[in-house]
């Protein structure tokens, strides 16, 4: 199971993904959250890289 917290990449946000089947699922859920909660519809490559590094398997 994979997980992620917005706080792990420096966001002042309590959002967490828990129990995702893999990093791909975490990325999809996080992308939807980023768009709806943070107004980030097209995350820059550096943010994507931070997110990928912060995913815990």
C-alpha cells in the first residue's frame, strides 16, 4: 500500500492518501486533490518530482 501527505512536500494542508495500491494511484488522487483544493491544474515538474519522492510504499 502506498501513501502520501501534502505536508510532506511543504504544503500547509492536512490532505493524506492512505492505502493506495501503488504510486500511480497516489499520483492520480493527489492530482485531483491539487486541482480541486490548491488550484493546481498542471503541476510543474519540480512539484511532481517532490510528490514522487514523498510517496511511501
